[in-house]
C-alpha cells in the first residue's frame, strides 16, 4: 500500500506537533538517566539517543516492521491511553483492592506484561522501555491489548506484522 505525499506530510506535521508538545510540557525523560540498580539485570536494553520524540516513533515503528501505519496507530493509541504522557500511571481496582497498574505512554499493564518483558530486558515502568515495548507488542499482538479504548482510537483490526 502506497501512502500519498499528502498523508506523509500530515504524518510529519502530527509528529512535529507532538514533539513540540513534549518540549513545552514535560520534564526530560527518566530514560536519559542511567538505569537504577533495580533496572540493571543480566542484560540491559541498548537504546539509541534521539533528538526528539518523533525520531523515536519513526525508529521503533520501523524496527518492528510497522512503518507509517504503525506511527499513526501508535499516536492514536497513546493519545487515548495516556495523553501521550511518559509519567501516566493508571490504577485498576477489583473488589476494592489494587489489582494492577498501567504504565507510561502505552499504559502497559504490569500484571500481564511486567515479568514477561523483564525477561527480555525491558522495564515497562521506564518510559523509554515502555515506548519500545508498545511498538513490539503492537507488532506481535496488533491493537488487541488496547481494545478497551477502541472507541477512542478507532482501531478494531489487528495490525500485527508477525
């Protein structure tokens, strides 16, 4: 599927607007600091240094084979899930007790994904790792993990490439 020049320009404009939003409204990402002792493990995920948020979206979308469609999907899901905020934490209660938490950009649930991705060297509570894990999850499971917010982001079809 070929993307028209108009759609490419629209996507670039959206990425620039999101980047501008982050530069004006957030503190530097914790991920740019060195990992804490609890984040260090048998192997640490190596992440390139980026100049802006838009570059991260393009890099991870391409890394996991999602291309431009992956960036559009990611922006929509993250907008609905966290307002594209790296510090967003959602809490889930069952029978009056804390059941789980959803973390950062993608609101990745710790009950279901924390241990699984920790074995792969990721810490979903770290915004930088969370951003990459979201693209990885999107490439393997499609939009299914975010089906609860489908009325907001509008994606009902799977996007998984693997």
